[in-house]
DNA sequence: ACCTGAACACCGTTCAAGT
DNA sequence: ACCTGAACACCGTTCAAGT
């Protein structure tokens, strides 16, 4: 099984690791398991990527690049910024196993890094610059990160919870994210002035 | 060493585990290490708390209760809600090792659970009810969770990052959190009407 | 330069057995 | 009911040794 071994290099190890996590979840990412997947001895992986932490960093960075393809929609600057921000959330949720892995490893911010550029462009197009632009960007990232963590909460395998059920049960997390994002976008991005 | 063994029960195991994490960080929490700390065989811990996940759940729940003491300040409803919300953030940051453990385990929302009651009371005092109240509460929790994750980002031991440095270097995370919270609080909580 | 077998020092968890 | 020694089935990582 597995691909016909062309040569094996750093990038192929990272790609296979991502594939493994997508297929079998974050817990399946084991150096030995990954080695088996590549038909290779375990130390080989260390030779190519250094360590498990470095591997995860490389994986998240790659995933970050892959997420940057979603088109930004909307007519007004506020709508476009909101769209770009929601794209961060939607993309990360779509590959939830990789996002979960990033969260567990404290690499959530790294996952959003390449997407920040898209968002930044929209913010500048909306007329923001300097500190105002950075503040807006950071605020939006706070909301996206929080929304991701709370959405993937039950992806963790912890015991159930009583009261949280009443607060989050049947809650539309996409709508919550949009609404929260709208609040901070409206706060930072100027809207249409009535002529 | 250690306390004179009174009896050893579920709560003492949890308390000792919390103490260990506060003193030596999240990674020090090992069943064997905890057993040593309690002068007890490893299986004894399993007898009292069931498993590592159940232990962490109990720890986070206890920590959640301990965080609920901060006083709410402010004159207007908006100020009081903002104060209560920021208290969630400040309390969790003050015990960052426990918060980090909760994040890694996907129990962040559990950590904030007891604090939600305080926040809920302020929201209701501000005149919110029903869905509007729940929406406001959930939005605020999104922001607090995101702020926590981004603040504790470097608590993880992942390799450094280049561009993120320019975006987050020298950034006042408390101010960012306050500002982002203000945006969603203003969005949800009605302000003073000019008479 | 690239890859390996074998080992080191750990994990979480279980289980028969003790009192 | 409460506690243990010893084991099972894993981990991440290293290292001498191969080609």
C-alpha cells in the first residue's frame, strides 16, 4: 500500500502527515504510525523533519497556505471584511481535525497566519491604516480563534457537561460567529456615511 | 515529605493535581508524578478519579469555582458587563498554567462555566432576557476564549515565528481584549439614551 | 546523504492480589 | 473499601551502524 516511493523528502512527510490527520483524526499522528504510512523506519522521519513539534509546525503552516483560496464577497467594505473574516472560520472548520491538532499544540495563530494577508488587504481597502488596521485585524483574529475553539469543543473526548448543554445546545455556531464578527467589524470599519 | 496523610479522597487528589500544575506547569501532570506527590501507588489515583480525562475535568471544574470571586465594578450596565467579562479573562490568565491545561484538553469552555453565572446576572440586570441574553453571553465567551488562546500562545513550546512577530510583538493583549469586548458589549447591551 | 534496528526513558491503564 | 507490584501496550527520541 501507499504511493510508489519516488524519493521521500521533507514535503512528502508533511503531506502524508496531514493526510493521516485528515483521515484518522489528530490522535492518529504518531511518529511510528507516520513511519508505517511512509513504509520507512521511525528515525527517518526525525531525519527529515527534526521532531514532532517541528513536524506539526510545518503541517499547520502548509494547511494555512491551503486555506487561502476562498473568494471574498460583498459590496461594501464592511461586508467584504466580514466575508474575509468568516472565510478564516469556515476554512478552519472544514478541516477540523487539522485545526484541532493546531489548537492542542498551541499553534492556532499559526494556522490563521496566511489568511491574515487577505484580511489585511480588505481592511486597507476599507480605508484603515497603521494602528487602526492592526487593532482591527487582531480583534478579528480573537473572535475567529474563540469561535474555532468553542465550535471544536466537543471534538475533544472529555466527559459530558450539564449546564453547558442548556447554553450551547442547539446553538447555531455559524450564526454566532457571524454575529460576533459583525459587532467587531462594525466597531472598527467605518460604514457608509449618509450623504 | 508532603502533608500528613489524613485520609486521601477524591477532592484531595484533585487539589494536589491543581497544585502540581500551578507549581510546575501543565506537562508535569502525570499519573505517576501525581502518585509520587501523594505518596501513593499509581493505581490508587485511578481508583479515586477514574482516568486522566476525568481528573482534568474535575480540576478545571474546581478551578472554575475558584475564579468566581472577583468583584464587578462600574456604574452603567455596559461598564458592569464589560467588567464581569474582563474578570473571566484576568482570572484565567492569572492561573495560566491551569488555563493552558484546559486549552490543551479542550476544556476551555468548562473553565469559564461558573463565571458565566456572574456574567449572566449582569446581563439580566442590564435589561437583557431570553435569546438576546444568550446571544450576548455566547458572543462574550467567544471573545474571552479567543483572547485567552492568543495570550497563552507562547506558553506552548513551538518553534518561533517570523511574521507573527510583527503583528503581535509589543501588543498589549489586555488592551486588545478590553477593546474587543467593548465592541461586542456595545453591540448587545443597550447604552444610555439621551433624554 | 539517507536510512535502519535496537534501545532508553518515559507514558496511561489494567489486574490480580493483598489488607 | 482502599491500596499495591507488576505488567501491557504504547509513546518521543537517540544512536551506533549500515549503504
